[in-house]
C-alpha cells in the first residue's frame, strides 16, 4: 500500500471513529441549530415590529444589522460542509427550491413577498455546486479559501447593484442586480453569497478527513443538535406559527 493510500485510509478511519455510526458530527448540527434559532428570533422580531408590539429600534439597529449577515453566512458555510456528506446534493437543492417556491407564493399572497431569500439562495447553491468533487476539488486545495473568500469579498463590495436598467433583464435579481420594481423582504442574491458555499465544501474536506481537533468530533450537548437536524422543517413552519399566534394575541396586547 502506498503512503498516499495509507494516509487516506488512516484519515477515513479517524473520521468514521469520530463521527460515529450515524456519520453525524454534533457540533455541526449544533451550529446549524444555533443559526436557525437566531433566524427564528430575528423573524419573530420582524413580526413583532409589524404588529407594532415592539419599537422598530429593537430590531433595526447597528448590532443586529451586523449580526444578521454573519449568521446567514454561517448557515451557508455549514450547508457547504454538508455537501461533503450528501448523497445527491442537486436533488437536495431541488427539494429546497421547492420549499422556497412555497414561501414565495405564501409571502406574496400576504403582500410581503420573498423572491430570493436565504432558502432560495441555499437551494441554488446546492444545485449549482452539485458534487464538490466534480469541480471544487479540481482547484488546488491551498488556493480554494483565498479564491472563494476573495470573490465573496469582491462581490460584497460590488453587489447588489440597483437601477431601472435592471428591470428589463429577466431574473437579474438572482445575481444581485435590482431593478426599481424589485421588492423582496428577505434577499440573499447569489453574488456574493454563493462563494461561501464552496468555501464550506473546502472546510468540509478537512472535517471529513478527521483533521480537526478531537474535541470537534467528541462535542456533545442537548437540544441544539436536534434542532440542527430539522432546520428545513423549522424554517418552513416557524413563520406561519409565529404570525398566527401574534394575529390572535395582538388585539389583546394592543387593545385594538
């Protein structure tokens, strides 16, 4: 057996031993769970402001304006990590896009349209990236983080673009070009956010090979990992539940 093959088998064994029979790493699930909890909390705040139950300053302030994209970015990176473990990343992406379509139809019916939110972005990232081995792994591994984070930073500076000229370009908003008629209450265009997904896939190579510290694989905690394993279901259900509860409670709390 060659040194390369022996090293590969060693890393595979380490990864299997550390992730357990189910192949899940609790810390990743916990981070995913934390991200969805914070997202639900933010959306709850948005609904509370909409029902005038809290002042706008509680939700719209410099701190939350900074934290929201950070945790959304973490969510995308973790999804890229998960691409290393997916049997069919593109199939998962189509399922997520189906759920995103339901959200677009529902939010449009209530006059608060979401045409390309975080779920739409994640689904498109999964479909476009596919199996990372087919193209991400063709790029030298030491180049990948600089390339993907560099492109993210560059596009973050350049996008989104706004102007009436983009109204004439079909689906320009997918790439961060917003016409005057475009409105989306949640908006994460592919530029710059797509590049965090293959960056996550790069991180995932080291996780899959067992190269992270042992505590990373041995981490255990209650609740958050369970939440992290059901993020799509929680994302789909949380807004109807919160909106429904506040619709019932708002008249009682405001006296209207």
